[in-house]
C-alpha cells in the first residue's frame, strides 16, 4: 500500500532521528568535536518564530525538535545537523532558538536573568552567555539575542524584551550614557540612553 504524505514525512523524520546519538543523562552531545563529511541539504527549516519544519510541514513532536536541536551546529552563516559520521544542511531563517520565559534571581553580584528556550533549555545571561541587541531591519527597532552555546543564539521574544526594558538602567560605557540590562555581573548595553525611545 502506498504511503500517505504524512506517513512519508513521519518515516523520514524517524529515519533521521534514528541516526542521531542518544546519551540519556549525559547532557548535550559533543557536537563541537565532530567533523563528519557533508552529505547534502535536507528539507528542514527553522522559521523566524522558532517553529521547525520538515518538508514544509511543522514538526509537531517536541521530543523530536529537542533531539534535532541537540545536534545543531553552526559554521559561518550555515547550519547543520551533525552526527559523528555525517553532516546535513538545514535552513535557519533568523536565530535557531527562541527565548520564551524569563526568571530573575539575585546573587552577590546583583541580578541574574535566566531564560528558558523553546526547547526547554535554561540559560543564565552572564559570562559565556552574553546578551546582545541588534537593530531589527523588519521594524527599525531592537532585536535582543541570547548566546546559548557554540555560536548558537536565541531570539528573545518581544514580550520578554519589554520585561528587559523594565529591568534596564543607565550606565556610562566608553564615555557614553548607555541604557542596558545587568546580569551575572555583566552589563549589556541596548542603545544610547538618548535614542532608546526611538528603538523600542
């Protein structure tokens, strides 16, 4: 009996997933140590809202998305899923992750901003996990990004960006009065305090 399109997509995804390493309880795979040969592109895309697509259909199984995200690697401006034996290219429209939840804690150095990504990783902004704020060409505003790991970044949702603005403060940076946010003993400037209102 011929497979339906949905069955073909499922078997294709399951086939890809079956090739990925699973090391329960051992954290993320050591993707940075793997340099397998390139085996071509596959029809997989991470949309600008963080949705993963396979063959133009959203991947509706969160466990699969988490598995694929665990073996995501960036080289220059290109993104790949990698195993110890092969590497396949995928399309990432903007950032590969979304920061969708924010928790604020305090330690001796001051506030600590903890972000949950759309694949349920928690990342503390601070040394090793910087926040940066880029001009957003789509709306002439600011686009906040959080470093997750190994040149992979999460785009902070607009709602959380407004939360960051509420937590913001002004500091002198390089002789300029900058508005930004502090976390983990670091200060991350958003923009010059005098022009911030035009960028939010």
